[in-house]
């Protein structure tokens, strides 16, 4: 009989753990807005910046459908980022204006003739709402769209509401060089590290507070915060279903890997898994010795990443149909360093395979794009000059520390 209370206590603790876990499930900004009766946009004509990731927590209702279903506000215009509102346009391809077929609403492209909403586009709205899933990497253009939307709305005197979503890499992972203003572009629009450790709402708040917006410098900004999200969360801890943010980011793991191999893809010195089942998660080539490559990389002390030797044949793209040997990047820790992995990979390719001259075939145009993506030309210059892995990484530490100190004032979550 004495064991019964103990068993009951154990069961009770287990049930409390399950309940706490369920309560910890993340509620995105759109769900908070709906639950609160669209209070922040009530009675307004609304412009909506969305794509295929703009869905409520259970994915059964899109953000567009949620706005169309309410009588608390009136949706009057839609705005499309890179890939369009339905992900039907390839990376880098111009997105055209169109009419959304179910609602009959105009869809204005922000990845075509203009990247910033024009006064004509904004003429029939009272408030702009942004709801797109980001991946936490500075070169990913959705945050550039967000910044340009803030600039256009600031010029027009229109308030902006950000419906916040998780950073899939994690809100506490910061890595890589801070953008040099000389390299400001649509793949690097604000002076943050390559991996910046903020949600879209926090980044918007920081851009506003630090007056990074061109033109007026600040806009009338409201962030609808998530509920239940913690900075240390990985995506699969949020309880949310991943919607591919672009054709080559089908999983949250590929979102993380994008931060490590995306810059390498700009110069095409090796396959990064595009054209295979693990886009961005692989680095390989027919001439790489996988054992030596993996051994060297794992000895470099890149925090939170294990380089697993592998072999694969891309279905299309670089090295189509050819057996590539190399590594798969696997996250092993919360405090990972994905951009540091970029430098480890590039310096190792240089040092192990110098006789093959892997960088000699890279054109000037590709190097310029690489510089834009990195946010500086120092990475390229140092790699080509033979600088060590450690010295390249150390080169961005000072500005990164300054960023981390400034960032503290803009954190919206624990």
C-alpha cells in the first residue's frame, strides 16, 4: 500500500510534464492577432505581405484566409516577396504583379521592378501587415523585403505590424561578420552578423531603433509577439509544422545548413547538395577524399557542428550524375557556428586541394556576389591570400561584440 502514493506522485509529475510541454508550444503572431480579435488593425484597410509560409499554427488556415474571414478589418492589397506568394517562382527570378484568384485582390510584386512599395501601391491601405517565416540568415531576402516595406511605409506615414515567427536557427546563435555598409545590397541590407540571432520582429525593432532605414530612418512599428517561444528553441521544439520557405529550404535542417554553405554555392567550388535530397547540407566533389576532408574539418573545433563523411550523386545542377564525396553538416549543439563552418570548409578546400586550384575558375561576377552575401570583401581576400582559418574568424569578433551589446536592448523574448 505504501507504494501507491509514490506511483501516483510519479504519474502526476509525468502528467504535469506533458501538460507543461503542451503549454510550451509556440503560438505565432498571426494566431495571437486572431485570438485578440484583430485589435491592432481593427477598422483599417490592410495591406498584407505574405507567402506560402504565412499560415496559422495548425496550418489549416492561411494568414490570407484569416484576414478574408474577419469583419474586423478590410484586406485591400497583397504584396509578394522573392518566389511570389505561392513559391512558384525560382530563386532570383523576377516576380510579376497579379490578381489573387480567390479574393480578386491585387498582388504587388516587391521582387520585380521595385523592391520598395511605391506610393501608388500603398494608396488604398491604412496599415501594412508582414507575416513571413524567415530563416535567420542575413542574405535571405525576406528580411530585406521587410526592411524595404518599413522604408516605403515610413515615407507614406503608414504603420507597419509584424506578425512574429520563430528564428529556426535559434535566437541565441550569432555568427559571422557584421555587414560592411559598402556592401549593402538586397542580400545584405542591415549591419548585422551573417547569423544574427533575432526574430523578424526583433530585427525590425532593432532596425527602427538604430535608424537603419533609408529615408525617414524610422517607421510606426508594432510587433505582435509570439507566445511560448524561447530563444534557445530549435524549430522542432516549437511544435510548429515547417513550411518550405523556398524551393531549396525544405526542412529546418536545410535552413540551418544554408547559413554554412550558402556562400559556397555563390562561387560553385563544390556541390552543396542542390540537386540532391539534402540541399545545403552537403559539401562534396568528385575529387575530394571524404575521410581526409571530414577528419580535417572535425579537428578545427567548429562549435556545434559535426562533419559526417558521405557520398552522393546529384540529380541535377553541379556534378549531375557524378559521384561526389565529401561531408554532411550535422548540428550537434545549440550554440552552433554555421558561418564559421563556411570558413572551415573554404580554407580546407584551399589547403587540401590547392593543386587542383579550386578557386581559379571563379569569375569576377561570382566573387562580387560572394562578397555581397558575406557582407564584406575581407573573407575573399584573406582566403585567396592564404590566411589561416583562425585568423579569418578572429577578424570579425570586434564588430560582432559591438552588435551583441547593442542587440540586448531590442530582445522581445527571454
